[in-house]
């Protein structure tokens, strides 16, 4: 695990310094192949491709999702979507472990710049999927914040030239809404989340969201977990530590039932974090 941006500098055979997007050669090769095919398909519509998420903010490891954003001139045409579907299906089938852990969206440049249009659907590749769907998953202030502050260019201009800085108060408002809204969904229908993957994912996500709300910056799940252990009731530390055991092999973990005691504690943790967020909000 590294604790900073994944971009690394190496010397090539000519002793020239080359910046690689991650410290994993097989992932770098996969990203280069995928971006190259995107450029071929999108042609003049392609603006740039960027890493965001944990590979941008740091604290990633071999179990991390590979979150990306592709900036394009305009909405994708039907022909472009069809070609990208074929490309993503082929990439998924490659014998590279990272190929099944890609996740990202195609952002028309005007939507990427215009925060008022956040929440509208984009063409999105979900983690573990081999095809694009319409989703608002990446169309958030959180993603824009990471892009502006830490986005790693795989191709194209620097990320801050495409997205503006996000004020901390606006970021906090979005995080608080997500924290309370998703929490209510979980508590209203917990059976939807009662597997090993979601149990750990919820705990780590709520650690991160509360930490990010308090500090007004976006961090990683690791950063959030360590912050939570340092700042919340110590009684939650064991649950937080065990959440890391659910991260390897998410496809298998999704099919496994959650430990009943840990799942019950996870629901209590969601209630606790919502209460803590409201307390912090009243102090602001």
C-alpha cells in the first residue's frame, strides 16, 4: 500500500525520467491499452482520461478499484457507445486481474465543468461489469474535488483545466446528504446489504464520509478508517478493523452472508455516524 498519489517516476532505457500512473506495471499496460482504444473510437471527441478515487488520493492497494474519468467534447453518439461497449467487454476478458476492477464514467466537458448539472446520468462502467450503463454514480462534487485536487492524467491536459475547485462548504453539504440518505436506505431495507462485501463496505464508507465531512476534503477509505479509530468511540475499532477482511475478492465476498453480529453492529454504526454527523453540523 502507498500513501500518496499513485503516479511514480522511473528511468527508462535512455535514462530519461518517465512518469507512470501507478506502481503496478501490469495495470499501467492495461490502462495504456484501454485509453489508446478510447482515443481510436472517440477520435476528435476525446479530450482526456484520468485516474481518480483511491489511486489519485492515495492509500490504494491491490484490492482497490481503478476509478477513471474520461472527458469528451459532447454526449456520446450511439455509434460511439456501441464501439465502447465492445471495447470494454474485450478489456474485461483480458487475463489481467485489474481488468475486472475498472470503474468510471464518460463526462461531456460542459457537464464536468458545470456543478449545477451534477446528478444527471452519464455513460458508466460499474466495478466488475463488462458493459456501460446510464448512471449518476460519478457525477458528484466528490469526484470533481478529487479530479481537481489529485486527478492523474493518463492522456490529455491536466485535470484542473477541466474542472473547477470545489468549495469545502459545498462538498460538506453533498457528503452530509449522501451520508444520511444512503444510511436511511440501509436501515429501511437492511436485507439488501446483508452480505460480507456490503457489510465491510458500509463500515469503511461511513468512516470515510464522516471524516471527509469533518475536514472538508476527500480522502481514502484507509484514511477514513484510521481517522475514525482515532476520533470515534473506541468500541467501534474492532468492527472497523474487521471490515478490511472483506475487501479481497469482492465477487466472492458478495456471495457470502455477513456475520450476523457484525452486520447488526454495522447497522448500529450507521445510526451512530449519522448522529455524529448531525452533531458536527450543529457545531458548524
